[in-house]
C-alpha cells in the first residue's frame, strides 16, 4: 500500500474525485463523481502497481476479468452505444482503467473523453442511487 495513492489510501484522496462502490476479487470499483457520462467508473487494481505488465499472468487475467465484469454491468444498466476504456497513469502511478459509457447522441460522442470536464455533478441522493444500482449488479451471485 502506498499512503499517498488515492486508490490505496482511499479517504480524502479518493473523495476528491470518486466514491468507492465495492471491491471485486482483484480491484476496487469507484464511481467517478463527474458524471457527464452516466455510469462512468474507475476500476483500480487492488495491488499498487504502475502498469499492467507489473502483474503476474494470473493477477493480470483476474484484473481484466474484473474490468470485463464492470463493463458488462454498465452495458446492462445504461445501454451505451460504446464504452471507452482509458488506462492512463502519467500522474497517477497506480494501475486503473476509466470505463466511460458513450452515447451516439450524447456528450463527446466521436471524440476522446475529457479526463474531468467538471460539468455534471450529482446530489448525494443521486450518487447513492447510482452506486446502489451498480453495486447491486456487481455483487449479485
């Protein structure tokens, strides 16, 4: 664990941009507070590694299975035309993927999503509803 890492330490560092939804076998699923793309989440590896190549083969497969599971749930719940997957890390040296639902007639269709457009934030109640919806699908057996 890295104490200055948002995904490891959680708390105020994570609260600045996200809300933890749940944990999966190899990852933490986080709702991105800026919701210009309804259902946008982050899937962060539970291990503090900088790059997917730092994981063992087994851990890499497990992490990608988590990413896939989240994508399936986003497709089921929000019916996007496409999900963009962003795996950056220039400034956040912890393996994570942004899963960004995109809609043909919606925000930023046909282009790269903005990292944080700071245009659409929700009320606490709306965040709670969205988190419950996603968590309910991800944690069902």
